[in-house]
């Protein structure tokens, strides 16, 4: 029987019998697998026996999930985060056994992605000016831009983002907080930055970046999440995209931080009324696929990416960041069920492609 493995974090795997898998929809994986003649099994690295070539995995049978001891699937889609040395050892062992793991690494530093995209002459013109944050770098950027964003190199879902707005060295710095949509703010006078900023960039690495003047919807800034995946042909394609709308009087658009997800084609007439929707969408798709192809040249095993892209009121497009483990639930929150299902179908189709290649 052809099996495809879905590698999950331990916390999600433990919730399978009770149906508590957070944002991961096992039913969507299984629906797609059935159409491709595959069986999905869910596993974690801790349950892999490299010497025996076996693993423990959940498989759905008779309307319930049962744990089975099976041969390690030949193709595995990684949806887990792995940081420990033992995890890296196990992954290397699986690859040495001839197991194909796609999205084997799915957390990349924002600085690494920025450097790689800057190496492409077409893509580099769609990147905001960015530096690794230091006191000197921030001061230089303050001289060139009146609106800056500082973001942690390795965080996700909008955590820890800061915005600096000033005019001739006087202004405020806003620091985003968690889901309560609140934000702290500190004054800037005569170019002297507050101690709270210094304390943050001492604790972890940050990027300082010119803030792109985002297009707005009903007065709120928006950006776009563009899902780019490999599918049944092994080639990159755009699965779908939606707009993320920041809460009123806020600058962070992330859905996990209170942002709203909406289909972009629905709000386009209010966002860019003088621009053709097909032309804008075509350019975004082209840039996203080009970026995925370019990153694939250096980063092995990529197959499932989510790009955050900025759109200005003049129709200019910029890359904000790249997510190596795309959170697909935004499609569902936007009411885009077709794209939500397709975001699960594409990885299974790609697994089918890899099995046929092997």
C-alpha cells in the first residue's frame, strides 16, 4: 500500500485520538490522499526506529485513529519544527535510508531569506531596505526613513514587532503585544531611542526595515498572504492568496494578532480602484513563483511556502517575509474553502509525484 507520512509536532500528534489537532485538518489530508490512491499516516520523530526501518504512526481505520507499527513511509511531508540535535540526527538518518522528506527545514531566519532574494536582480527591486538591527544601523535608517519596522529574525505570527515613526528625530516607537491588540509606545526626542528598544535588540536578533506604505481597506493597512506550493507536476504554483487587514489603529496585520482575513479579489475595487485586478494578481503570482524557484536553488526540499507581500496604494509590490510552514487556516477564515482544501491537496499531490519518481 502506498503511504505518505505527515510528520507532526508531539503536541499535535498526542491530540489526534481526541480530535484536537489545532489548525491541522487531518480530514483534508485524507480526502486528498484518497483521490491519489494514498494512505496518510501521522508520525513524530521520537517514534522512528532507524535500525529497524519502522515507526509508530496513527492511521485512520473504521472511523477512528489507531496506532500502528509500520515501515517508515518512503515520502514524508514535514509539518513539525525541529531544533534539537537528536532531531537533526534522526532526520539525517531517514534521508540516508532513502526516505524523501520535503519541507525538511521549515524555519528560516528573515535575514537569510532577505539575503537570498537580494541575489536575484528581478526580486531585489521588490524588497524594502533592510539591515540587521544595531544601534548604528537603526540610526542610519532613521536618517533615510521616517517610518521603520523592527522585527525579530526568528519569530513568527507577528510577535515582538516594533514600529518607529518620527519626524526629524522626534516621534514614537510602538511595540506590538499579543492577541489583546494592545501596544506599548515610547517617545523619541532628538533622535534618542528609548531603553525599551535597546533592551529588546540585546536579547535577540532583529531586522530594521523601511516600512512600506501599505494600501488600506476601510482605513486599515493590509498586506497579502500568498501560498506557493509544489503539486502533481513537481512545479511551483500559487494555491491562493488572501488579504490580511490590521485591526483599527494597529500596524500588525497577522491573523494571530487580531488581523482579519478577506479574499483579495473581493476588496480589490476598494483597495486599488484604478488598477486592473487580473494585472495585479498576475504580477503577484509571477513574483511569488519566481521567489520560490529562486529559494529552491539554495534551500533543499522546499515545497510549501507562504509569502507575506506588501501592496502600496500605487500598486507597487514588495516582499515582506517568507514562511516555511504556512498556516493555512487564513484561507478558511477568509471564507476561501476551495483554496483551503487545495492547500492540503497540493502537498499530497506532490508526495504522489515523488513516489512515482522513485
